[in-house]
C-alpha cells in the first residue's frame, strides 16, 4: 500500500488523520502511547511538506457536555511538547484556512464534534468530507484504531484527494499480516467478554493455529457449551451452538480454563478460587487461576508466534487482575514473537509495564480484529487511488 514516503508532499498541504483517542482522567493524559506512535509520520510531514494539518477524534460525542470534556487541546499541548514545536490549535469557530496559511502545523479540534449535527463524522457525511479535503492537497491516514470506521475523516476524504498511509498504519498492517502466515507453532489467546466479537477471527485463523486458548468472560460460553454449571457467569447465549460446534470440530486445539476466581459481583473486593466444575450457583467467574495459567504455559512453551486479544479477567478491578498480569508475564518470558491486538489487552500490557516489551502492541482493538478476519478496512478502501 502506498505510504507517505511514496507520495509527493513537497510544497503540499498535508492533512494527517491520527488516532489520539487517549485515556484522560482529571485533565491528565494517562497513556500517551498513541501520540508517541504517531510522531514519525508527523515529523516526516513537518520535514518534507509545506503545511501540516492534524485531525483526530477523542471519545464519543453525543451531547454538549461530551464536547466540554473531550477537547483535543490537552493532546495538542502534549504533542507540541513531544515534538518541541509550536502547534496552532484551532476550534471550528476559528478561520481555519487562515490559520493554516499562517502556521506550519495546525491541529483541529475533535472531529467528532461534528457528530452533534446528525453524526456527520461517523456517518461519512459528504459535505464534511469535502470541507476537510478543501483544507489540503494530500491526505494521510495514520489512524489504525478507526480505520475500520466508514467516517468522513477516513473513507470520505480519501476519495477526494491524493492519499496514502502513515508509518504507524504501515507498521500495523505489516506486523498483523504476519499472523496470516505465522512461524509455527502458532497460538492464539482470546479473552474479553463476547464470543460474537471474535467469531470472524476464530473462523479465519482456527485452521492455521496449533492451539487456541480461551479466557476472560467469553470462556464461560464455551464452558456452558460443555454443560458445565457456570453459576451467574456472563455468557453469550446466542452463540452457544457455535461454541459447541467449534469444540466438537477442534477439541484438540481449544484450551479452556481449569480454575477461576469467583465472586458475587464484578466490583467485589472478595474472591474465591474454585475448579470450573465447582462454581457456586450464586457467583460469577471473573478471573483465571493458577492451574489455568500452568496449562497455558505448558501449551505455549514451544510456540514461535502468539497472538493475544482480550484480557484474562476483569482486570479493571485490581482484585481480578491476577490472571491478566501473570499471563502477560508468561508471554514475556517465552521465546515467541508476541503480537497483542489492541483494545483492553493492549491497555493491560501498557498498564503493567510491558509497553515496549513485545514484538507488537496494536493501537487498534476493533480494527485489528476486522483486519485479521481478512476484511478490507473501510478507511483504507480508497487509499492510493
């Protein structure tokens, strides 16, 4: 796919779509990984283009209150500090074209502010896409995390001006693509809550894997499919038959938990460790235990490639972080090429100190899943055309 280094940006106004949807608590950025990962593309544009315009989203915008707490100004300030360059921040009340003419680099306010008006950004409004295209000569999509969205700032604008991808996007595509022809043994570890979210990737990769480990809340749908009493654990009733059929066909490949930590609710400060056959009827499984981790260790010890998507438990509550923490430690101590597929699993890896410790930590959860399903990402359909 054509990248920013392959397209002429000399003397051009370049608009870069980034993904700066970073966690912010009490006015402080908690993790700037997505900002840092975008710097190579932005710096290349600064060094080689005439003007640089940056756009991104932050959060979901449904009300005026959402707009107040999701301004990109804080991100602009962080990026300016990281680049050691002044960046002009523009709201949509400003004369943006005038500001572009006066400044080398400009960042626009949260593009999803346009969602207040009939979801113009998220619904790929033609007029919004045309407005964005009027600001630039070249469009660069470096926002892998939203590249599966059919939005005005991804799909729409790329149909209207010469376009390419940035270095972050290139890295995501190249490294995730390795999972289509992985060095073996190849193991996938899937966690999270819904089986429905993972059906596409399971169907596309199950024949390529040597083992598929199922943890997190989605494991309880598989356990229930095996007629195990899962108490009040969350499960995906609509996909019970899918899990049954998968277990029947790939019984030797699929690894399920042997023990779990249970409690009466996800916010509890108390937990009990039980074997999966002994989950109390009034409790729910919220994390995996030592026996399960030992089983995972045994099944991945000789692996050459491992893909992780989804946490092993409800790690947001520190009480149920044991499985996720120890699973990451186990992966770190293997000799395998470990790729982590964005979303909560990427957040956990960064939270627990593995930010630069694995072969690849994706910046996109839903995007990485759709890509690994073998589908064309909406935001990349028209790149380079």
